[in-house]
C-alpha cells in the first residue's frame, strides 16, 4: 500500500516508495522486527494451548527417540508467525495490484492452511499421522493446477512464451509445452513444498536454508525485472517481476526473525504450517521468474533431503536394504554421531555453497 505514496510528488522524498530496492529493504526489516516482537506472544499462546511437538515412540525411531526426547512439548505450528509477518510486510511494501505478489502470497497462505490442518490433527486431535500423504498431495496438485492456469493466462509468464531456462546454458530451450506446462507447475510446486517439509527436522535447519534460497531469488527477481540487466546477463526479461524482490525480502526477514527462536535449542517449531508454506512460495517464485531448474541447484540441500527419502524407500522396497541409517539424510548423520548443531551448521554451509553456484550461473553461460 505504501507504494502509492511515490505519486505524491515528483522530486519529493516520497518518490523513494517507488523504488523496488528501498521497498525490499523495508519489507525485510518490517518482517524481521514484526517476527521478533510478536514471537514471544505467539510462543506463549501456543504453549498455553498445549500445541506441543509430538515425539515418535522408541519403537518407531529407536536411537533417534533418545536424541530428540528433549524436544517433546516444545510448541509447534510456529509457521503462523512466519506467514503473518510476511503477509503484513508484503501488504505494506509491495504493489497490491501485482499478479506475482497475489500468486506467491496466496500460495503461501493456502499451503499454510493445509499444513495447519495436518499439525492440528497430529497435535490437538492426537492423530499421529495427521493428514494422509495422499490428501496433502491432492491439495498440492489442485493448487498447482490453479497456479498453472493463472500463469498460462498471464502474458508475462514462461508458460505463454514456452521457454525453459537451463542453468549454465546461454540460450533458453523454446518449446510449445501446451498443457504439459501445467504439469510442470504442479511438479515444481509439489516438489518444493514437500522437500522443505522433509528438511524441517532439526532446530534451524529448514529456515536457515530457506534464507539462502530466497536471497538468491530476490537478486534474480530484481535483475529479471530490469530490461537492461536482464539483457546483459541474458536472463529472460519478466516485466513487473521486481515485486517478487519485495516478497523474497519479506521472506528473508521473517526467516531471520523466526530463526531467532528456532535456533538450537529451539523455543518453537514451524511445523507443517510453515514448511509447506515456505516450500510452496519458493516454488511459485521460481516459476514466475522462469528459473525453476535453477531451484535444483540453489535448493540443493532440499533436493538432497528429498532424494535421500526417495532412494531409501526405493532401496528397501526392491532390495530389502537401507542405504542410510535413517532418512531424511540429516537424521543419518545424527545417528552416525554428529551433534544436531554440527549437522545444521554444515548443511547451512552447503546451502550457501549451492546459492553461490546458482548465482554464478548468471555469468557462466
């Protein structure tokens, strides 16, 4: 809403509200401060409502039960804090008439609702498995179809142009994808939301890796929206995508604020409420910027976590043997003797490395 203040005068100080860079910085600061300020209140309310993290039994996870026993009762559903901070910040600093803003924030809220329902069933109703995997995938698929249709009908999206950008490759792959484009949107949306969900298993792990990913996409959104920068870097120009810089900045600020309370030893967990929402909005941002394949590199930690689960399940099903001590892979290293803090920090370092590799693709073409 504050964007429109720039129209109050040509050379007046109000013109700064028209600059994406200024609004992005303010969005990050707003989300960070808001998360830090209301965080204690949210944590207190979740504690009073006895929305505590359930711990699986020793029969289910054996040694991991002992390692995570101290987490029992710590409030979960903290993702509502992230979503609230991002929504307020974006409403203040982004252009409300931007399709990209509505699509990304709408996706985050919808998937946050799906995650909330899952957490509610597990924590309040004491249904240990929450929403079934099939139900969650169905919700994600339907949302993916909706997002795909919106992108297909919008003139600035890659679905219309039929372009796929391959990292490290100079020229985009141009093809007539037709309805397959919607399938790609569903795949990216479902993959990213579930990958972040799988990564959320240790204090600060998922939110720290999210911070590096959204930082990269904030930079790319800013560059892709500028016709001169995009031409120089041979990025597909996406008009008005600069507003996604504001969205990503708000996500970064909220992530840093949440990490304040989620770092080891955590005072609150994001739960599926936060992880599904964060993964979903990251996927939509990548799709809007036509950089979905780059997400495989930038979100390398998320890919590792998801692939470890896929390989573990496939190996056990077809050979009866497990590749890892436990999946997702962060639990494998825990069971191999790494402390929780060691696993998290090393995965953060990997996430930064993947982010730098992703940024290097802007010049290495």
